[in-house]
C-alpha cells in the first residue's frame, strides 16, 4: 500500500486567491480572527499568512493587524473564514476522488485556521508514483491550487517527502514539485532529515540537540531503554515515525454538500461578454467535483450577483447529462450571451442544483468512414443551439412534438418543453423502476401513434403531414384545370400558381363520434417553390389550406 500526501502551503492564502483571482500578485494578508462591530480587525489578532508582495513590504506572520497597517498602509487585510476554508477543503477532496476513493482530510474543523494543510490519499495499485503525482498536480492546478506531493509507504514519510519536495530556486513557496520514496525505503529516506519534523516540544528538541541528536536517523537509532513514554503523544510513537514505520490508516472522506462554486470580480461588470472568462474556471471546478462523485449535471443555476442584494438567475437544463467542463462552459455562455443586465455584477456563483448519472456515449465503430453521417448534429451542438434560442426568445421558444390519442391531423400531437429522452441504462436502480412504467406508457403512445399514422400514408418528403398547421384551416377556391384540384394557393390575399399536386390521401376517422372526419389530403407545390398541405371535405367538396411544409 502506498500513500500520497498533498501538502498545500499557505492554504488560507490560496483559497482567497482562488475565490478572487484578481488578488494574485497583490499585497494582502489573512488575519486570524473576525472583524469587530465597526468592521475593523482586532489589534490582538495576528497575521496568519501573507502574500509574496506583502512579504516584500515587510509583513510577517505573527504581526498584529495594527502593526501590519502601520508598516504597509496599502496592504489588504482579510479576516480568516473557517467555514470558507472547510468548504474549500471538502471541494478539493471531491475533485481528488476521481484519482482515489480513499481520501483523508482530517476531522471536520481540523486545520481550519492553520496556514498549511495536508491531504492524504491512497495510491491505486496500478499507478506509478511519478505519473500519479504529475496527474494530481494537473488536477490541483485546474482547481486553482499549487501544492507539493510526497509518496511513500506511510503517512509520516509521505508528509516528510512533501516537505522536502521543493524547487531548486530559493524562496519559491508554491513550487509544484513531487518526491517519491521507493517502496521499503522510508527509513533510509528519513534518516538524514532534521529532527524538528517530528511534533516534539521545543524543550525536548533542545535537549536532543544538546545530546547531538539532530536528525531523524540519530533519533531512530537510540536504544530502546532510553526511549520511553516521553516520546509518545496521543498514542503515536515518535521513534516509530523516525524509523519509517508510521501509521497507514486513512479516514475516508464522503461528499455531503451541494456543489457551489463562486468567483469574486475585481471590478463591477455591466456587460455579459466580459463575464465569459470567469465562467470557464467555474465550469471546470464544478465538473471536476462531479466526476469525483461519478455524477453529471442534470440541472444548474447561475447567479450573477451585484451590490445591494441585486441578483440575476439563469437556469440550465442540459438535454444530456454532462460532466465535461468545456461543454458546460459553452452552455453557460450560450445561456447568458444574449441577456441584458439591469445591474452590475461583482460575483458569479454556479450551483449544481440537480445531479444525475452520466450517460454512456455510444461510439461509432466506423467513424469517418462510409457509415459516418456528416449531417448528424452532435448532442453538444444541439444543447448549445437550444440554450441560445431560449436565451434570445424565452424558455417557451423551443418545444418538442408529443403524440396524442387522436386520429385528427390537427390533434395528432401537442407541443411540450424540449426534453429529449435519456439513456435509461445509466440510471440507478430506483430510477429504473420509474423508467419501466414510463416505458410502458411510451409503448402505448407509440402504438396509438402507429394507428394514427396508418390513416396518413407517407407521401411527399417521407413525412406524414405538415408540422406547421393553420388554425383554423383557410378556405381555397377550386381550380379550373380538371387535372389539378387547385389552380392557386391564396394566403392573405396573395396568390401563388400551383404547378404540381400529389395525392389524394384519404382520412376517414372518428366516425363513431358526433363530429366525424372525412377528408382527401393533397400536397401542393407552387411556382415560387412553396409546398402546402390541402384537404377537400368529402361532404361539400370545399378545399382548405391546412398546413405549410418548411
């Protein structure tokens, strides 16, 4: 068993930069403690961690807030937020679950106010240490973090390896480096390291250094009679740690919060186009967490927040569940692209309000060959097109045709909100039971649709009638040519000469009701290229324009 330690230096600082990217490179510090009633930081509160720019101005951890202000008046002091840091740590753990199912972030509340955080995870058996570390670094970078990684046989050695995984360049706190300890080589790796890596008290460390014990190897080689309970703390034997025999137990993390990602903007924005750059990291971070949960976006809510509690909300219902950051970003951009804001925006918040099982995409064995249909749109293109149409014309602008229990052409279908069927094989067991009931209803609808289509044989263009129907049908004067039912098609007083007629298709239905239907349907082509659907009533021989082929 191998354990990886992800060491996140200045975690509080990184969370603040991740929340507000414009703070990167600016002088600011996180002060341990809340603000008082006047909004000022208490003088007794100390600087927890500071940025590189603040360090260059003389700010140091441990300084009080007034001292930091006096030394650098322009430095930004932020109060530490334990809730924010804990949520950020849990969100990070979710994104790491795609690499390992055993992730230990410590007990809730542990390390909330600490400057540095360590996360442990079990390395999969089939993974090589260096490759696994590089993959973790890429995922951390996408989540907005910089870390050092150590991989070893136990927790302490992995942590010590992460401590030593520094860049060759001096003073680079956020060097993205990793160190892999060979299997069985923990003792040899720890031997030359300094003894202050052990959590010993200052007095004990001073005593050991006085005795000439300055490395972990020196401490591990002490004879057993000289090492007693004084080296133990909370059931941990420090000498065992120094000997490379530390604990390997991990407390697995379980996701429990709704996925919410947010970003603060440096300046208030009034144009939608200026927000596109901030939508991409939101989508990537949310999808990384979803993939860790083995879930996909079923429904999302984007909030554009402004000052004074002003907020604009945009809902997103992908036609197909997705956990791809690029696709989610394109959908979000399409949703807001043609919108207009009545307030400025200072914060973006993305909430995954509904999660669902990801769909399994069926790949084409002969992609790019003879059987590859070039005119078939991809699901991603359909989703983006729908999102843009709904953004421009409203939620009711995109509809689907649903078959109904009627043989009349004008009642054979109704328009419903666009929702293409999803692959039921990806749903969980409780959903499959509901899917079975829906499948039975769907089969009944298809059977009734077959009966309805039997009354309307397929004619022109391989369709069974026009989708755009006129309500009510428009009367048309009969034609003079005995070979053509109509000489002209008249719409709003404009006549178009008829050049071809196909039909008739007889429809005789609902004879059992008080309003039976007996019609002869024709498909008519006019000189200007228009195609229309016309019927003649059997009772009186009157022609009516019923539909238009688009």
